[in-house]
C-alpha cells in the first residue's frame, strides 16, 4: 500500500481496531513509538531464512530485512511483470543474500488477472481495488490489467531448502488469507510472521483481522502487536502490519 501517504506512528489505535481486538480478548494501549529498529523484538531471534511475500522491487529486503537479519537468506516473491525486473536487479547486487521469484503465492496454482496500479505499483494486487481505496488514495485510479502466476507456498518451499528459524512477511494487498491457505505446513515451521491486515475494504474480497487471527492461532502463533499502521483521511486506521510469534 502507499506507505508514503498517511503513514503515522506514535498515536492511538482507531476505535474500529480497538473493538476488533477487544472481541478476541486483547486490551489496547497507546503506542509510544513504532518499534522499527528491532522489528518488534524479532531481530533477537536467530532468523536464518526470510520469506518476503509481496516484495515489489525488493526495497524492504535490501534496506530493512538484510541488515536487521544479517544471517538470513531472503526469498522475495513478486508476481508483477512490471515490478519483477527491478527486483531481479536488487537480487543481483545482494551477493546471494536475496533470491527473486517471479510469481505470487496463493491457495492454488494458476495464471490469473493481476491489477497493476500505473501510478503506484506497491498497491497492485490479484484483487480489484474498491472505490474506498481510490477515494483515500486518488493516485490509485489508473489500473492496467495483466496476468501473473500464482503458486502455493507449500508446493514451492521444499525446492527452496529453507534453513530453520524462518520469518515470513506477507504483504499482498488483500490476498493474505490465500497465501496462508496455500502455505499452512510451511508456516507451521516459522518462528514469526508479519502480515499486513486491512480494517477497511480497500480491495474486493479481503479477509478480516478476526479471520487472519484465527488462522494464525490455529497454526500455533500468538498475536504480538503492531509494527506499523496507516490512517485514512478521517483518522481511521486503514491497515496495519500485525506481528505473530510462535507460542
């Protein structure tokens, strides 16, 4: 999503998010500062492999993940035929630390429509955006429809020979539940996951926080907090990065 717009830290959570968390038994306290330096404590884990699912050009992998997890190989997955060449360039200058994969992850293997935002590629998705998204972020109005490959993480992972101590980041513009469904066995072996979750319907067919939370609990994780969040024009939280750690 457009992180450069309304990306605010050091604030209170919206009433909608408070209510959602309260329904599953969590009390909410003010966030004094965003814990980006240590990734909510995840940098203390001996992470050896990172899966960056929804990697775009590899900016996060190169500037955040690689330095914060210096012993890890980072596998980047990006389905966009527009974005992938830049990801390949990022991988080429990483001395083997970053590995680029030209497909997305979901619950099936297929070639499907992909909606590419012409003016902000980070918001491109396998799901069509809603009028709410364009209303909040007008630069998302122009969309090109192309096709991209989806594969299942559980089918892909054995060929990657993933080292133990796995961290998974999923930022797929509303497709997060499909990634989880197609990667349950792989995720069972992860130490932690960071998942972008929308509270507002920015794409058609997005999962709720409650649904993602339930799936992660079933896989043996607990909700550990919020890494970052983005507010809309009214101050409402639109989406946030949820941290889940192995129980």
